[in-house]
């Protein structure tokens, strides 16, 4: 009986032994991601400590949620400050207003853009080119953004040339947001505004109570006769076997287009009937759809002029380079270069087996500015 009573005490003293703790930590590390029964086998006093950590984590999650709420409130506050600038940008792009000398002159042009400062006086007269605003501004910005550019077809370009402005609004009763695309008169559809709304939700099940994607809704596009970019009309001729008469059959099939963005993917009515492959495909489509919305919200709207000029691509490249450095990429390439140099020294220059110098035909990436 005394042996049974001494068992918990013995277990407790064992867990105070650094060697035992080290062995258990190594064991736990080797079993990460697997239900090994290790947690269930822990002594009760250790389980209580684990529960205490979970309580602390729950309290941190509450603070995390409060943090996100305040960040969202701050974003809404500063969007109101940005909006007058965005409105003026839209006026300049559409040609509804002309910038004054103070508005078109930057103090740091040469430093930021790498161009020579203009020698032209601020108040110098400029000949009227007859061009209104900045043609194809948003189309060019889209084409310079890799993920969005992949969605745009040649036919889409003609429709997107009439895109005059893009606005973003936060939803009042939801942590999501709404994108508004303003179009001028065009030959493809009658709508002057197309919208895409992303609804999010606060998930209690997700780690730290993260905001999760719920669903998206896009506005219906009212296409003009014969101008629907979302479908292709296939025309086939069929001959009747009995009468030998020929009839023409038209069939519409979905077409790849940027404007599919306004018809977001939807989950099947009965998820239980869908197989794993279909659900995985749906998850990828939903993730990609939300990614495009975030790119437009966070990148295109915020730095539209830099995407138009292509300067934003430098930010993207710098960001990617930073990620490479953090991941340790590039080290192997340097080592390979060193190996190549060592190998090349083993033979005479241009000797047998030495690679010949070849003129590079590669060109630096070009911006898709029109």
C-alpha cells in the first residue's frame, strides 16, 4: 500500500531530474504531429501545468481579438484620410481635373524614381496633346501585377480600358470589405459600377480566434448583345440522317476571362456528396479568389501609380529577395559558383572541354505599360 502511495511522489521527483526532462523533451519532439499517447501518460501535476498554459493561451487569444479590432478601426480611420487623395487621383486619371504646378512637382523625383529632375519651370506652358487624363491607367496597373495579369485575356483588355477607378469600403457589420469598379461607357456591358464583396467571420475554433473567410458575392454583369466575355459561342452543323437536312446548333461554353472575378466560386449545396478532389479544387479556387481581392485592396488601390509605372515590381523583387535571405536561399548558388571557378582553373582557358562564352540573349523583365 505504501508503494502505491509513494508512486506519485517518485514520479514527481523523477520529473525534477534534468536528465529525465531532457529525455522526455526529445521524445516529445520526435512525436510532434502524432497522437502517441504521450500527453495522456503525463503525471497529473504536469497535466495541471499544461492546462494552466492553455488558460494563458485563451487569455492571449482574447487580447489578440482586441488587437485585431483596434487595427481594423485604425484602418477604417485612415481610409477616410486617404479617400480625398484617391478621389483626386481618379479625377486626374479620368481627365476631369488638371493638376496645378504644386500638385505635379515632387521634391524627391530624382532620388525616388532615378530620373533627372526636370529643368522645365513649374509654370512653363505645356502643349495640349489632346489626350484626356491618363489612358489605360488601371489596365496597365493590372497588367504589371503578375497574379492579376494572368487573369486578363486580349478581349478583356478592351473592356478594362474603360475602367476609371477602383474604390474599397469596409463593411459596417462584418470584418470584410467591398471593392467597387467604376467603368465608363463601353461596348461590352451597360453597368457603370461592378462590385465584389468579401464576407469574413471571427472564428472561435481557429488558432488565436483568427478572422476567417466566409464567402464572396459579385454583382451581375449585364452584357450587351453578343459581347459576353464570359462565354464562347460554339456553332456546329448537324445533318439529319433521314431527311438529309442541315441545321445550325449554337452552344455556349464558359470562357476564361478576368470578369469571372465577379462570379466567385461557391460551395456545393450538399458537401457530403462531393469527393475529396472536388473539395480540394474548391479550396484552391476560394483561396485564389480571396488572394486576388486582397491584392487589389492592399496593393493596387494603395499604390496604383507605382503599378502603372512598374516601380511596384521593385518592391515585389526586394520582398522576394528578403524572403530568400531569410530562408537561406542563394548560399548553394554561391557555393556552386565557387565550385565552377575551381573547376575552370583546372584547365586552360578555352581549352578542351572549357565552355565557350555565349552572348546573352536574355532581356530584363519589361513592364507591360501601354
